[in-house]
C-alpha cells in the first residue's frame, strides 16, 4: 500500500475545489442575464455544435428517503404525483433551447442525475426522453447514461431506458457494511445490488459503474476490504471511489453521525487500502477518484489523452456544450456558465412564464479560458503546456508554490509546462489551486469546499 509523509497529508488536506469547472461556482461573477445567456448558447452551438453536438444533464431531484451523507440537491417525498408537472417543465425548458438552436440539434449524450432518477416511473422517463430524442439528431457515438438506486431500479426502468438508447448505468453503492448503511440511512442488501447489476447485463447494458465512498461513519480497513470483496464478485466496468465530503453547515443531516467518522489519517488509509485492492482486481486509475478496467472507453480516453471533465465528472465526450435541464442544474457552453435556481417551485414557475430559470452565471474571459484549459489538462492528463505569457502571469508567489511542490517530489515543471508525478496525484486539487487566480484574488473569503485529501 502506498504511503505519503504524514506532514504532507496534513499540510495539504485543506478545503479545495474539485474543479469540475473553472472558475468554480462560488467564484462566478454573476454577470449574466437571460439575453446574454441566449447569446452565449447560440454562439457556442454555431462554433461547436455541428461537429461535437450537445450533451444534456437532466436533474431529477426527488428521493423517497433521505441518505444522511448526501450533498446533492434533492427533495424528499413519497408523493409520485410530482412526476408529471416536473417532466412537463423539463420538456418546456428543452423547447426553449430548441428555439435557440433553430432546428434539430445534434445530441452527443444524455445523463440523468439527481436526486434519484429512478424515483420517476418508466412511463414518465419515456415521455420526457422520447420528446427530447425525437426533437434531436442523435449522433452515432452518443452516450446515454443514468444514475440508479439499486433499491428502486426495476427491470422496467432498465428496459425502457435501454430501448431509448441508454447503455451505461451508475449504481450508488457507497458501502456494503450494514452498520455503515444504517448510519447513512442507505440500506441496500448485496443481493439487491447483484440483482440490479445482473438484470442490466442481461438486458444489454455495456457499462456498469459503482459509486463507493470512503470516510463514512464506522468504516475501517476491514469493512472496506469486505465491501471490495463483494464488489469483485460483480466486476463493474468502472468504479468511482469518492472521498466523503463532511459539510454539516450546508447539509445538517450529516451531524447525525459525525462522532463516528474516521480521523484524517484513518480516512487516507481507507483510500490507500481501497486503491490497493482495486489494483489487485485489475482496475486502473483514470483520474481523481475514478478507476476502470483496461478495455473500458474511459481508461482508453485517458491513454489517448482525450479524457474530458465537466460537472458530471470524467467523460469520454468531447462536447464543449453541456446543457443542464431541471432545478439546480448547471450548463457549460465554453464561453460561459449558468445555473438554474435550486428551488423546485420557483424553477417550474419561471419556465412556465417563458423564462430560463437562471439563478447565477459567469461569462468567461480569455484568461479564464486559458486557465480552464490548463486545469483540465492537469486534472485529466496530469500534465499541461503553457506559453511564456502565461508563465509570467502567475507571479512570484505562485512560482514559489510550484517550486515547493517540486522540492517535495510531487511535480516537475519548466518554462514550457508542468507534469504531475505519481506521488503528486493525491494532491492534484492543491496543485490546480496554484493556477486559480480568481480564488487567489478573494483569498480573504471563505468558501464551502470539501477537503482536498
């Protein structure tokens, strides 16, 4: 098992962005109105849409019960009458984008997230997705995926989505230990996960991902080993092994178990143990938190240096246009970002009135675009190139930070670029922060980022 000097782990285990965007959401300038957003979307589609198409993220926020560890935007209800008004609003929002595209847009992918997408009935999903797909020109290599809860992802869900073109499903497992599951209010027996996995494969899904979390209450090296032993019997194509983000001020339910959380050194040991077992199982590291089998397209993208990262995490899609539908969803159209309002009723009201339900946004400057490209290269390929102008832009304080990383054996760099060594991978978020000029400009402010390690 790899080990890192304890002083480095303590030094760099500070709040840091996950860099699914740059600038990160709390640092957006909020300088975008509806007219400006329409203009940015139109420009992006004219520049990139014909070749790369549009990827959709659809946020489906409802859950029947609260998982106390969860940091997602969700609403807890057992009332399924909420389905029809919500999917109607999604379709109306998509119609508004169709007017901007002025015709059938090329569709590069769809991802359903939440909440719990499988809270919605197969019939509701069929109605919503059928409308979106019929109004689009689906590209030959389009990737459709969804997040499924093993407890309520039925054969009907899997078959309906497969018939619509979905070939990848991601199951939120988190941990198989019963004590851990009780603490986080996520009870799902191994047998139910196995059934959901087996049915997906029987129907024809080509890629199955498991989400696992380390740093949860009551976890220890033995429970992690036991969880991975069970995972090995199901052999998913991809595994996301996430760090639990403890932010009780934002998500009060997390307070219910915080006295049972592992301390920082124990949490890191959990990750190293999991990573060691993953290697033994034949999984290869793709990027921060992500692992895949050698023949998986995600790993092949890493090898070919075509891996991309956006608000959905690592992806093989090259599309520069990500449109978010639904409350709280975030759109990235290369020239700017926009986020929908988080409040479901306000979202529905704004769309019903014929407006985009935007709550905040950011117009990218040339410097932003250059910095984003560099951070994307670092976090996807662990190396990046820069020109002399950028080299001089960082300033002495940041070059001193880079020199320290180099002295600590974490990176190599010169006047042409930077490379993160294998020893530096656990600190990739810290390294990216060196280039985050917008955050440095507001260094006196505090943001609600999870810890880096």
